[in-house]
C-alpha cells in the first residue's frame, strides 16, 4: 500500500519576469517500509520536491498538483494541520546538520524540544526518551553527549543527533536529503546502515535523496532519476543499473569511478537554469545521442521495456544507442 502518492507536482518560482517552473509534472509513490531513491545532479529539483512534501517551500515558491500522505491531501492543507504532521508522522533530515542544529543550545535540549512538541510527556520522561533516542542511533556515552553543543561533536555524531530528532515520534515517512554530505566514507557507511536499521525496526517509508548512485545501489529498492525539474527515468534499482533507458542515467553511471587510476567520464556541460531550458528534451543540449526529433517536443514518460515500473523520458530508449 502506498504511503506517499505524488501526482503531477509542479513547483513555480515567482520572479520579476513572471512565474518560472522549477519542478514539472512530477509523479512518484513510496510504499510503507520502502526506501525510494531520488537521484540527480545538484540543481535538478530534488530538495525542492522534499520541501514541497513537508510543506516548507520558501514563500517565493508555490506548489500545485497532488501530494497525498496516508491518503491525506497535503497541498492546500492548513499550516496548523501540517505542523502537527511534521515531526509526528513525517520528518526530514537536512543536508548539513551544523546549519540545522542551533549552535548555542545543547543537543539534549534540542532533542527534548522535538519530543515535547509532539508528545505529552513530563520533563523527566522527555529526558529519558532523549537518552533512548541517542542510544538508538548508536551515540556512545549519551549521558555525556546530551550536555554538549553541536560544535563539540564530529560531523557523524551531529548527523546522528539529527536522525534522533527526526525519529523522536516514530514517523511513518522519513525524508533523508543527502544525509551523508561531507562525511568520510567510513562514517557514511555507518549512517546509511543506521537508516536501513531504523527502516527495518520501525517500518518507516523513506525518501533517500542523493547525487550518488552508489548510495542508491546499496540502499534503495526503487529509484527515480531527476533532471531539470523532471523525472527522466524510474525503475527498480537493479534494473536501472543493468539496463538504463535514458542517456542522462547512462551518463551518471559512466561518471562513477571504475578502477583506481582510470579517468572519470563526466557529462559535458551543466544543468540549465529554470527558464533557460532547451526546446524539446531538456537533456538534448548535453546528450551525445540527440537527433532532430529530440529538439521538437519534450518526450513523455513511457514504458522502457517489459520490466514492471521501468519508465523513461527518451524517444530512443527502444534503440539503446548507448549500449
């Protein structure tokens, strides 16, 4: 059963020259207990999608379409109702914990604040729950750490504190936006292992946002690839790696290091700015397989092959010229 259903989500940015579409016609679903990956380069609209789900888009942006969480429509929901959902039923881990945590408050106080916001407990109970949360995210000596400030913790420990705050009320949906940014590979592996453990023990659905397809391969069941505010391919993870059906996905996979000493193969150019997108396929100006038809109209998402749930936004997918 679907936990989150997004249908035809559009996000517009208000500007002096008129509204600019930054996320276009995005649709996806996340099942209960599933880790769903959302991947793409910086600037593709991944984080904006997460903010729209949480109902915390900047004031200069607006969302339309449908976002249903536990069969409840979030777009248009009153702020007071959204506030009750955030933290208690859905929660988000932001990219950089040092900017998300208050530097002048002890970490224990900040977690207790999250607990007190949504749970009717005494001060003593809140402190006990906080220690239990720190133990659940494998922070050593939690009785000591609760009295420390964010700057006294390592990057990995700060991220664990953010995860503890996010799971304080056992949400059914957890959004992890680049949860291992700026962490070394050992700590990254520990954090991702912790997220999988929490999914297994608490049964949360999870939206894992990253630019790293290696992270997707090891942690997600299904994945959507975003480019220029659009989903260009969606598939079960193993199928995506075995038979990519969009040249952007192919480019991302080829950008991964294959062996020590071998040169990387980056995708040429950059993600275009909203409002400056090429005609037709939005990847056509960076694609090595572009033909005239690609620039005439934007392709729709269509089935890629016989694999259930594998869709792509490429008119040459059946040819696979990149194979």
